């Protein structure tokens, strides 16, 4: 009696793996492209004098974290300005 199922050859398995791999790569690429990044706030990249001129920004001084890492001084957006900003 003959078997109802055939054992796939190595070439057929390689083709199936290639097709599945390219499909998963394509879907990963689409997911990465579909992710929309928010624009940076108005305070990003400003120096200390420009940051002080804007009412919605404040200057954060350089500090040392508990781990010993130094955090540089930078301009930040105030929480109230961030929450009340028009969408």
C-alpha cells in the first residue's frame, strides 16, 4: 500500500522557507514604516538664552545620577504647556 503523504524534498523545503521568510520580512518592514513619529517639541535643541525666552520652556541644569552618569543641561517643555498644546 502506498503512503498518502509524500516526503518533501530539500529543494521544496528550501522554497517554502524562502517564501515564508520574505513574507515575514515584508510585514516587518511595513510595520516599521507605518509607525508615525511625533514631531519634537518647540524646546528641543535650544540653548539656555533661547530657552529662557520661550514661555513654554524651562532650562534643566546638568546633574549627576545615582549611577554616576552625568546628565547634560538641556531645554525642556513645561508639563502644562505640553498638556494644553493644540493637537
